C-alpha cells in the first residue's frame, strides 16, 4: 500500500498498529530501492517475502496484468493455466524484442526492468568472483553450447572470410557442436601430456594459425572448466597469441564462475591479451534449472552486438530464476557457497586419494584443475574394458551421479569428426580413470557417501575377479581369504543392495 492508503487504514485499525505495519513495509521498500539505485547484488540476502513483494510489483507493471486491459494483438501475455501464471509470477511477456534481446518492451515495463536488473546484478557477481574488468554481460535463455554458437555467428559478420575455429581439444559434445552449428570447421588441436595433466599445446595452436592464415580463422575457442586430467587452457598465452595475430578469442567458461582460479585466468587473459567473450552456464554456477547462460566480455559494444543477434523475444525464466536466487543468497551467501565448494575440493581430494591407495590405484596429479579430480583404474583395466565400464554402471545404479568412468581407446564420431580416445581429451591417455568434481552446492555428506559406495563397487569387482580364477595383483588379500569373503553370502547384482542399510554402515 502507498502512504495515502496507510493513512486511510488508520481510520479502520488503531493508528499505532498501522504505523508499525507501514514501517515494516518501508524496510522491504528500502531493500528494493537500494537494488534499483545500485544495480548490485545485495550484501545480505533478502527474505522470501521481500522477493515476492518485489516480483509482484514488477508484474503489475506488465500490460497483461493491467486492470481493464483489452488486448487485440497476437501476443498479449495470455496464459490458460493459473498454475503456469503463478509459476512465472505473472511475468508472461518474456524479455527483449524481435531485434534485440536487451531491448525494452512497451507492453512489459516490469519484465524489462527485471531483465535490466538481472544483467546488472550478474555483472556485479562476475566482478566479485574475480573478473574485475568485465564491461558488460547479459543472460540468454540458452545453455552454454547454443550461447557459444550465438557468439560465433556474431563474429561471422566481423570476419566474413573466416572458415575455421581453432579449438584445443576438450571432449564435450556441445562445445564442438556449437562450432559446427554456426557453420564453421573446428580445427582440433591435441593436448600435450605433462605429468598426469593434459595441457594446451601452444606450439601446435600457433602452427595452425600460420598454416591456415589468420584472416581465415574466426577465433580461438578455449576452455577453462573441464574434467581432469584435462586442465584449463593456457588462457593468458592464448590471449597474447590472439592479440599478436589479431584473431578473436572466445572462452568456454561453462562452470568456471565458481572457481577463483578460472576467473583469475580470464581476468589475466584480458589484461595481457585478447578475450572477446566468455560464456558460463547458469545451472552449473548458480544452482538454478538448466536452460540459461551468461555471455560476458570486456568490450561493451561487442556484447551488445551479440545480444542483437538473438532473433525474437526470449523467455524470462532463466533471468527470473537467477535474480530470485541471487537476491535470496546475497553476495555474502554466494561467497559462502564458493568457500564451501573450495573446502570440499580438498576433502574430496583427500578421500579419493585414500580410497585409490587402498585399492592399489592413485589419485592423478592435476594441480591446475581447481574443480575436477581423477583416480586411475589400472587394476580394472587389467581385467578388460568391460570391467572398467561396468564400474560406471554400478555407480549409477547406486545413485552416485556425476562420476565419469573413462575407458581407454574409445572412439566417438561427433558431427562428422571421429575422436580417438573420446572422453579422455587425448588420443592415447596412458590409463583409464574415474572423475569426480567438487562443484558449487556439494556437501561433506555427498563426498563421504559417494566414497563409501565407490569403495563397495571396487570391492565387488575385485570379488568377481577372485571368483573368475586369476591370481590377485600384488598387495591384495590372500586368494583363499578372498574366496571365503566372496562365498560368505548370496550374490547381489549391481544396484540391488539396500542403500539405506549401506548408508548406515
């Protein structure tokens, strides 16, 4: 209610009570006023009631919620289901206009304000997490792969003669398809093995630039966040190389916002060289539903150019989900989640190392990867490829999600290109391995329970080996003891154990 309505209310209910209610209302309005004035993520998260009040007031600014509105157009924000309307807080018109995703909609002042505020708050978060010199960003209702495609299509207008995109290999289908979908030919540069780590082959990248000709190259497409033993690309060196040859540089930073190291690499790359755009996923970094990404960069005009490439209006759902999340967490809450993630990385590394050693394996040494870890599976490989892949199936049926088991020598054709050693980011990585990641939102319970289940799976596979006849490898228990253990109870198929009993042990 406004001041006039509060004054009228004092004639109905005791004025002291109304003044108290008015003061409470002003505390909500003060938080909203600071957001509108500063455009930054609030330091302390908002209450749910403040968020809902704010969204309700935005919604009444859209034409579909005007009292007495009479719509005769083809798009009037009509919604058949009240559940759908409530799910979207009655913000139905979406964002942008046909020629620009960042444009203001005359029919939807509230949704337009939502869009502008979300982009402003996100820009503040990107600076807070380490990319201090970022100039502009916008939320796009597409996941990372299609958002990368939008960047490549925008660069096409600047470099019409270009055919190629140079891409240090990362075995993730969507980023490869992003280049093909945009109509370009990916030039895959194999990584180099340094210890256990797969790192950017800078010499091979430069050799390809010289071979193909800089004018024929749309951009270098690098990666920060990735599965170990692949580690982030040498972003600073690539950025310097792109400046040297006057080639654009697009960074796939899919889940890098949660890592201070990944964000530092982008900041340093922009400082010493060239980064035209970097793209990150909403769900991976901010724990919202899949379907959105942030496109950001250091040249505001170029980021605006990308936003104008988006055809038609866009769904406001990713922007709405992200704004609600950041207002609820506040800057302090989000920083706390990032600190907890980093702590859990150390815990996961310790637990995975301990478990690996107990099974005659080892934690691969990948200090340049701040999110993902890998454990060798040599003893399983000795039993054959089937046993390695079986471990992945066993983990999945035991409700361990996200762990990746990578066998040796797998081939996969993606959009016409055949990758040897697919999933390993290398044609011939020396061992099979298992991945685990410490991503934002992970808890100590997740780590402990997943390690317990992984241990049980490895023991189960070891018992299968004992029963099949061959002698155990050095360091494992006596064969007769293994048979005794294996035969001490009924056989249990993968996934049939009682998980509730398992969790109690």
